[in-house]
C-alpha cells in the first residue's frame, strides 16, 4: 500500500481551499490560524510542492494546489459522507415533523408510550404546518395531511379523515341547533386544514352561493385556535374528529348535527423512497402504524 499523506493536513488543506482563508478554516476546525499554517507546511513538505502563495492579507493557491484538490476533494467528501451515514445508522436520535394540531391532539398524549417501548430513543419534534423538504432538512419521518399520492415518498396511511361540525354545549342550546339548516344562525369558524364549509352547507343544510357566503365567519390558520374558539362558545368549527377527541369525551364540545363530510385527505406517515430508514427511525415508524391500528380496532 502506498503511503498516505498526513490526514490532519489534508483536512486543513481542504478547509483552506473551500474558504480561501487560513482564519476561516481555523474557525471551522476549532483551531488557531497558526495550527492551520503548520498543517499546510507539513503537507507541502510531504508533497514536495508549494500549495499557496502567501501575501500580507491574502493567500492564493498554486496551480499544483488546484489540481491536487480537484483530485482529492471528491474522495474526502465520500469519506465524510460514509462516516456520517455509519455514525447516523447507530444513532438513537429520530427527527419527526408533524402538523401542530396532530402533535398537540394526538402525539403528545402518546409520547410516553413510545419512549417506554423504546427506552434509548431520543426524539426531536418539529411541529409545523409547512411541508418538509427532505432534501434540505434533517428529518427522518413526517406526518403529512394529504391524499397520500407522492411518487417521491414512501407512505403509510395512519387515519382516514372526515369533517364534522362541533360547538360548545351552551352555544348549541342558545341557538337551538337541531338540524343542519340551523347553521344559518351560527358563526362559522373556518380553518385552513378543513376549509370545507361550502361543501358541507350545500350538502347538508341546503345553503349555497350568496346565502352561504353571507354567514358570519372567522378564519384561522391553525386548527388548534379554531377548536379552542369553538370550546369558548364562539361558533361552529368544521374539523377532524381526531383533533377533538378529548373535548368531546370531556363534554366541552358536542356535535349538534350527525353529518360527516367524507374527505380525500388523511394522515400519512411519510419518508423518502430513496433513503433507507435507520433502525431507530424504522422502530418509530412501526410504533406509529401499530398505534393507529389499535385505534382502528378499538
């Protein structure tokens, strides 16, 4: 086997070539600029060639340095990538992303069960309504509310969805809400996730067009806020039964009309098709699927 150059010197050389600065490279590697200079000198001595033309306030790579870096940089990148993947494969950390409403209304009550089932697990939760960009973000798994169709993703359906109407018991009594047409007397709480009031009113209450649009409305970008407003007696909210289980069980929300609106969208656990899951992430995926399956069988 041919002898290798000093590896610490190669790392320093790569950092200097990428930043064109000894001081920036030193900050990246958490050493002093003098230490970077020493490593570069060591590499130059080993190679028998000057790598940089040093001036008072600048450095310039020599033609030999440019040609050398072009040859070794892909190999260094491969070493870094392979090392990180092996390190990550043994990591117990799992990064999750999910809508805030799902995190608050479903996941937080079950987190302890997940950690009990997998004691060494380290969870990192990102609750956001924004779609995850798996290519740019370090996310292992995401809960996505959509129709399940995306050729780039491996999808596992957790829950189908439907939109139902809920309100506080006192609100239903005050407005004498008994039939769907009675919604014409109410204020509508509209969420971004379940913006289906026009369909619901046309299908169940016989209200459409200008008549439906004339009803007073309050718009919310978060389902959690709309659900809380309904609980406080501010109107009717059209939302997923999955998000109001606790309130319905406690009696703080009631369903004045038994008129579910079927929806195409549902809750899916997703991850990239082209990326194999680490063991810890695969275990979390299996837990989500099993937990949703228990709900379906209950």
